[in-house]
């Protein structure tokens, strides 16, 4: 699932205009400049890129790090494959 993780990080960098190198798994979204408003656009881009549907219950509001986001998307992609 590394490909999923890397692709999610690419989407985060592109959609939020942040440095891709800063998107380590342990990086807090807030610390790298990604807001909850940014995440709305990220979710749309991820849905399109992976051809999945993401509901509020899928993501949860507790996601604080890049690693938590990539793990959540990996679970969603695997479940909808």
C-alpha cells in the first residue's frame, strides 16, 4: 500500500500547496499548513484519484498527522477495491 501512501502525499502537496518533503508520516497537518478547509478539497481529489467514495464516518475528525490520513485512505481503498 506504499503506492497509496505516496499518492496521497502527492495529492496533499498539490492541493494544499505545501512542500512534499515536509509530508512525513509524523508531521501534523496543522504544522505543515494544511487546514480543515484544505482537507475538503483533498478529499475530493482523493476520491477522484482512487475512484472511491469517502464519507465523514470514513475519515473521522481525529486525523491530525499525515500518517493518519494516509492510513485512513489505505483502509478505504482496500475496503472499496
